[in-house]
């Protein structure tokens, strides 16, 4: 009798440990494997979530979380061997299905005891609507069709088409720290613009027509340029497109507006302490074709500070055959410097306060030194970073 109780106790302990392990880490259950999707192929996704499993409570997307998911999910798996854009067309539905694209079926129990999966995108569709689920590089992916509440019956067509972002992209590099605010805008241009941002998986993150700059207090924007203020993004690659009004954004396709010409994009960290929208601190200029779009890519991550340069000092002074004095000094690229001259190192006269530094070293030429002076002294002063042109 004693042995039986001990054995039963061991069974209960083992079962409890296994249950906790399963809660800590589990996976979405694949309902149907669609196999390898070829370019220009289509698959029908149809089902009823009442027949699905319930292995996920919440999905995290681009640093945020979806509302709690209350229903069962139907999960489709597919594989692509080249980069393709996945579009989903809604044929019919009942209830409110929510579609998530994932590249990993794993779920983990978060601090609130909810089973959480990491998703690449979220879609909620109306009838007869076609939306981009995502643009995916080669690999295996999952579409989880879940509901916020209750159950849903659905019929979709999933279409795979070859293609990715265009080749004519201007790379901006790392423009913001991870999870830090930054701004993208076209303020200061004369062209009436529109702009949009996508994730590296081709998911439309945000778009803007007119920046909300209300000078007269009527609640409406007073300019026709665009601005996207981002509170913070996880590290990764993102894409930006700028066109003129009335550009329409589709499944990575577009119909451009009827204006063109020189267009400047402002980008970078949001200035600290600035409450009103303001142009970002960096800029790049391109030529916008009528009916076209300017494409950019940018990185969010760790901004590497410039390598420290040698201390500011004059490293060399030479006199030319015509009597000009060449003063060479250590410098930082795009910083502004002043050059002073003195005959006794007590009283100084400014020669220039607009010398723009080159990387590492800059040479300033004093074209008309006093040829009769027995002694000339020069000094260099650092002013500030030069304004961007």
C-alpha cells in the first residue's frame, strides 16, 4: 500500500513537471502544409477556426503586441525557394478572422502567463479585398488564422509572385538607435509629397500625405509635405518610398503622382526637447520623375560614433614660392573652424570663421600675409558642426 502511494506520487510529480515544460515552450500546430510555392501560383485557404487548436494567446509584431487572441487558430505552412511577395484575397468569411505571418512556429509563455508567438505581420481583411501578407526571402513560413473572439469561417486565395524591392534604392545606412524616436519628412520642398515605410518583409508600416503642421489653429495641416514620426523600431532593415500627390501604395507597386523635380528627404533622430514637428537632422537630395517614386533603405540599430581624431592642433606650416602661408591642422569632416593671426600672441585678428574641415586633416591658405613681418603666429579654433546643405 505504501509503495503504491509513493509510485502514484511520482507519477503526479512527473506529469506536473511535463505540463510546466509544455507551458514554457511549445509550437503552433500546422493544420496543412501547402508545400513549395512556385512563382505565380495560388493556393486556397479555407477552414473554420472552431476546428483548430488553441496554442497561442498573443502575437508580437514589430516591437508591439496584438490584443489578446481568444479563439482557436488554423495554421498553414509553406516554403519558397526565391524571394516572393505573398498576397491574400478574401473570397468570403463569417466572424472576424485575424491573419498572422510567421517565420517560426514557436510560442513562449511570457511574464503574464500568455503563450506568445513572434509574427512578421498582421492583417484584418474585408470581403473582396486583396492585401500583401509579406515579401519573404527563401525559407519556410507559417500563416496563422486566429480570432480576437469567437470563431470564424473563411475562404482566401493565397498568391505567390516573384519580386522584391526595386534595385534603384538609395541606402541611408543606420539612421537611428534601436527603439529610439526618429523622423522622416519632406518639409522644405515645393513638391506636394506622399511617403510610406515598409518592413524588410514588405509589410506597410506607416504612410503620410500631409504633415500635421497647424499654424493657424484650425486643426488642419497647413503644408502639403509629408512627415512620419516614429517612436522607435527594433533593429533591422526598413524601406521608404517618396512620391508626389496622388501616389497610391499597393502590394509594393505604385501609381505615381503628377509632379516631379528635385526633392530632398530629411531623416534621422528626432531632436531632443522639440515638441513641434521639425525637419530631421540629415538630408539627401534626388530627382523625382513625374509618375515615379524615390526609394530608400535605412537601418535601425547601433549608431557607431566617429572614430576619435587627434587633438586639434596645427601640424604643419609652409610658405609657397609666392609667399602664401599654408596652415595644416587636425580636423573632423564637416566641422567648422576659425583661423586667427597675431604678431605677438597677445592681440589676435580673425582671418576666417568659415573653414569647413575635411576628414582627419585640413589645410587653410593665407593668401596675403605681411611679407615684412619678422614673426607671424597662427591659431585654429573649433566652432561647431557645419550646417547641412
